[in-house]
């Protein structure tokens, strides 16, 4: 089985991390049916290139000059002719569209793996592209049922493959004392949120709840982990607020999450959020706003709490409940870790993906 993976870039991001861990996991899985695989990226060298190269995975660059670059079709045609893939697995809608309109071997199967969130289709361009993909792709893979529903994907040719978590990532963490010293954080409870600073993440609710919690528990530190276009605005507004610490971009988020007493995600229409999986894998109770595929990951009241969106009061109440009941918090955290281990481990997801590929190829 020869598989080509296409992704826009290998920048530092949650989708890209999932992609790289999945591809490397397939490479190292020992599955006898996988003879050869390679990755095509449409951007210059970036954060995760070294990880793929260290795993012995070939990276092919089809750099595009702008979004609709017709020269990409010629580049891809030559790559497909040389590689003769059985399966082309795309991780963005744009690469799926390029793949569909590029000549390729007759028996090549096209997989659209671009559904990574549960946002409704936005704008006529996305609606048209989704319809083209639905008609001409051989299979659509989403990381949540909520994503399939939101994008109106045809169920007869769609399947859900959840994000996976590589438990090896938490096997060699730095000490909590060392991390606290690096961040300048003394003793006390820590509530953290790991997310990009963008309009898709509800940092307002996180910071408003921080003020409410600290009115009752001034010892609690709120850790904001991430980078993005809105970061500076929030730093200007809250950096001098006691108890709020910004870390900026970090590539070692597991080292930070181990410090959390409670992991928070305020967002909407997520698929299966990577940060919440990371909290759970590290045994942390979670408080997450409802929407998207959240209920496919979290068991409300058992592995954490699911709360209404944009409600800092409810978020503050749940955080205080967990901080004031450490045994309950520990129990939720352990149940969350067990759920990740049993249902969302990278090993399980890789096995499931190999089975999916095998079924496609048989068809």
C-alpha cells in the first residue's frame, strides 16, 4: 500500500501535530500492508519537518505562490506519476480540491480528511468546495460526528476517526518545581487554558472567570498558554492583573499542563480539541464550554464538566468546586486519563486508520 499525505504546512499547531503523530505512527506501526508513504506540503520548511525526517519520511514540497495556484496541478501530476499512490489522504480542503483536479493513476483513492472542527460551512466558496469533495472523494474522514453534521457530509461515504494522543509525550516531563521556577509561580493552585489566541477561542470568558475565582481564592494562578493574533490585546488588558500569567507560544505544553489543578477550554464548535485530550491524558479534571464534538470526548460529571458557552459565572463556580474538592477532582482526572487510554490512544487510532485504508483499497 502506497500512501501520499497532503497538508498545507507543517507549522506549529494542533492540527499539524496530530498529522505528524499519525503519519509517524503509521510509519513505525510495523503494519505489513504499508510499503511506502510520503508527505507533500505546500509551504516552506517549518516546525515539524525535523520530526518527519527523523522518522525517515520523505517530504515533498509543492509550494504554492497564492491560494489558487494552477502550477500546483502540474507539480502534483508529476509527483503522482512518480509515486503511483494507492491512497491520497488530504488534511485540508484546499489540498483535496487540488488533488481532485489533478490527473492521477486510475486506481488511486482520494480521502478528504479536512473536517477538523464543527463550524458550519462559511461562505459560498466553502460550500461549493465541500460539495465537490463530497461528490469526487472516495471517503471523507472527520474527527467528530459533530463535524460531519456541521459540514453536511454525505454519511454513506463518511467516517469518524477521532484525534489520538501519543502517551509517550508524557513519559519524560520536567519537574513541577522546575517549571514553577521558570514561570515565576509560587505555591498555590493553577488553572490553565491552552489555546490559540484567535477569535475562535473565548479568552474573554476565561479571564472574566479568573477575576471571579480570585475574589474567593486569591491564591489561584490562571495560566494562559498560547500565541496568536489577539494575544497582545489580551496582554495589554490583563498582563498586570494579579494572578494571570501569559506564557506565549510553547512547544512543551505537557510540561505546563502537569502544573494544572484544572484544565479549561472556552471555545465553540470544536471537533475533538487537542488541548482537552492533553489535560485528560495528564489526569486533570476539565471544564469545557459546550458545542461541537465536546460530548464525544468528555463524559459530563465524570471526567469533567461541560458548561454553557460564554458564561464566566458558571465557569468560576465549576473551577471553585474542583479546587475545593480535591478528591473529586482527582477521581475525575483519573477517569479522564483512562478514557484517553482506552478510546483515544494514538495506537488505537493508527490501527483504526490502517483498517480504513485496507477497506478502501479492497474496494
